[in-house]
C-alpha cells in the first residue's frame, strides 16, 4: 500500500512510523533490556562459536558446549559467593542479636569492638609522634536510651510519623520486589535470548542490511560491522579482565587473611567493568569490614597491598594483553566520556559511555569528517 504513494508521501509516512516505533521501544525499554543483552552476548560469543565450528563441531554442538562450560563455571562461583555471603549475614545477625540482648552496664559487643579498634589506631598514631585525641565511638546503648525517651515524650507524633514511614516502606518493598523479579527474569531471559541469537544472528544481520539504501549499502554495512566489532571486542575484553581481576583479588585477599576475601574480591572484579568504580568501592568495603578483625592499620595495609598489586596487574598486564587499544580514545576523552555518561544515565551511563563514544567517533570519521573536508576544500 505504501509503495503506491508518491515518493515524498511514502518517505514522510516511513519517517512517522520510524518515530512512532522509536517512541514505542523507548516506552517498553525495560522489556527490551534482556533482549538487547542477549543479542550483545551472542555477538560477543560468536567468534568463539565460529572457531569451534572450524574445528569440526556443528553450530548446535558448539553452542551447547559453551553454555555447559559457562553454567558449570557460574555455578562454582555462585556456590562460593553464597557460602561467604551466608557467613557474613550470620556474623552480622549474631552481632545484632548480642547487641539487642545486652543488659545495661554490660556494654554492647559491637560498640566495644569498634572502640577497641579506635583506641588501637590512636595509640599507633601517638607512637609515631602524632598528637591525636581519643576517638570515641558513639555509644549505641546511649542512643537507644535517647530514642526511648524521645518516643515517650513524642509518642503521638512518632506514631503518625511511623505510619507515614510504614507507607513509604511498603512502597519501597513493592519496588524492591519488582526489582528482584526483574533480576530473576533477567537471569533466565538473557541466556535464553543469547542461545536463540547464536543460531539466527547471521540471518538477522542479513535482513537488516536488505533495507539499507542501495547506493550506501556497502558503506553502511562496513560501518555497522566496524562498530559492532568494536563494541563486542570492548565488552568481551572487559568481561574477561573483570573475571580475572576478581579471581586475583579473591585469591590475594584470601592469602592476606582478610575476612570474606573471595566475596569482596569477586564483587570488586565485577564492579571493575565500570572504570574506577570497582577498585575504590572494593577497597573501602574490604577495609571497613576488616577493621573489626584486623584493626585500622593492619586492615589498611593488607587491603591496600592486594588492591594495589591488582591495579598494577590490570593496567600493565591484563588490559594491554586482553583489551589492548580497541577503542582508540585519548585518555582525556575517556575521562570526559565517563563524566558525561555518569551525569546523564548514572551507573548505566558509566558502563556504556566508552563504547558509545567510540561508536560516535567512528560515525564522525565515516560521515561527518568527509563532508567537512569537502566543505573546507570548496571554501578554499
């Protein structure tokens, strides 16, 4: 039907349909996220599948083998993480239980432990010749008494405030449970979409290329392949570096006898997908939890040594060998792209800022730069 319209009207209708489709997909973007993640993972795994096919395996056998190996590896890591997370939750629960059942005058175990570590830290600084005053930790028992006094004096107002907070808490729980459901669905849907795309991704690309303008089809295909390979290489390298760095941190923290070393090490490695985020957050978390077992100074140098060595290995061994200079961006451009991405889209912006910037650079080189050169030559 549309092909019977005049060229101008047909193009106008197609443009309207394009805008309407963009609006619709943006409205249901939360549903499309697993689909996009599955497509990206399939594109990342495609070279590995092709390599296994060249060795004589069929496409189905290669995909099944990759999924089986990935499932076993993920299961081993998940079991170790759950084991340490269970130990962490148990320790926190026992500490909270001991604090709640402590009688007045007997002190609170958590408060006593924190105060002991604070006294050790100030004594160490004084031993270095620094004039440091005592560092008192807030008395949790005193805070409890003040809270009881406040509730006794302002009971009605506190009750109304409590009802308001309860309503807000229910709303938060609803959003939280919705987020948990989305995460669970993501873990099921992303592998499913990835498995499907590994069989049809070539046909999908061919169907899309069919609708490129004939005069620019070869050029647009080349640009799309260049951008796709750059994005796939970037995420493939970042995922490999993140896993290896997490494994190094987990082993290092365990050897350094830091509490929950495997949990915090793998968590820091996962967060290192976002530049500058994993190392800082992982170090602070490891240091803060380690204070109770090791004290301030001991926890600081152990965590600092492990994370320092991991950063050196990442910067001078893992990144050059695995990722290389795939993006070709100047360090100043990288820094600005991260700031802009974080300001625009938060954590998601930090994650996609660099590949999006590199894609924009490719588009500029292919389409804008030749036009600017032509304009400059004609003006001359």
